[in-house]
């Protein structure tokens, strides 16, 4: 029960931050956005329709379509997020003012919108619109949520060009890019990890130093070169990004001819790192 309460609080906080990004930074600077919120902003510029009300109507329609395609908990959390974000957007309408520097408003719009969406996603929900579509593609095809959002966002922003003009569209693209990066940081963590594969004749010596000096675990696999037939040992090591330079020094100091492959890791949890995300 405590877990669900924390997640619902996260949905509410994320929705509020998302609304602040829209009404305090995006709309006052006449920026657009992607997805359904982008459509509601365009209708606001054209007809002065309330973004909160239009967003709720569009999302309710999409939610009916996606009801049988998404997990029931996701549907419940999405309903909470849609109601909360629509309400917060409605309550904060007209409170923002344009910044003297459009770029400053653009940056903060991207930060707040990305932070809000990231918290909502990490709490297990969506704010509706194309985020529901992104969740469907992620659930059934394994597509990245952030990249799927970017694709749909660009389609909507392209249409917004005819309303807000070329310059504001360029600022909008900057805002969306910043938002996407913030979403990635929130979902994947602020401290990205690296996976290191090391093939060396001195694997044991490297493993001892990594364990003792860096306090990191090392997994050793037997390996055999196809061309030479030579047998060696392969080390597999997970480290924080900032530890990479130290590890390189250790490997090079022991075996300058070692074969090293460095991989980006999306998420790591377990002893010595972090708990699995909710």
C-alpha cells in the first residue's frame, strides 16, 4: 500500500511540475510542444480555448481507445495523471509572463516539462496523449519511450510552424530536446553506468586491483580466440561513469595490450549499486 501511495504522490507532483512548465514558460513565450499538449497550445493560440479542458477531452478519447491495450494499473495511473495535469493546467492558466530572453524561457520550459513527465513516467503513469501511444509501443515493441515521444512531437511541432512561425518553432525544438534529455535522466538515473569487457593475459592481476582499489566486483569468463585458438580469461566489470578513467589506468598499467570494450548501460540495480526502479 505504501508503494502505491508514493507512486500516486509522484503522479500528482509530476503533473503539477508539468503544468508549471506549460503555463509559466511555454505558453507565455508562445512556444509549441509535441503531442496532445502541443495541439491544445495551438488551439489556444488560434481560438483561445482552455488548454486544460481541450487536453482532458482529447486524452479521454484516446484513453478509451487504449483501454484494452495497456495494463490496468497503467490505465488507472494514467487516469489520475490526466485528471491531475488537466486540473493543474486549468488552475495555472494565465499566471505566467513572457521572459525577456526567449531562450531562457525555452530552457526552463524544457526542464520543467521534462522533469514533470519524467516523474510521472517513473511513478508508473503517463499524462495521456502521445505518451499513451509511446507506452503502447514500449510495452508491445520495446521502443524507447523518449524517442517515440520525440517522433510524435516532431510531427505536431511541424504543424505548429504555421501558427507560431519559424523562429518560435526553432525554440520549441530546443525545448523538446531538453525535455527529452531530462526525461532520460529521470527514468534512467543521473549517474549512468558503464559495462567494461576486458580480454587479457593478466586478467587475474587486473581483477585483484579492481576489487581492492576500486571496491568493484569482477566476473571472470573463460574465452578462446577463434583465429589463434588461444585461451584467455574475460573480465566483466560494471562501474560508475566517473570511475572509467581510474579503471583504464589500472588496465593499462598491468597489460597495455589488453583488449577493452566499453558499453553504455541503461540501468543497474543490485548490491553495490541501486535498488530496482518502481
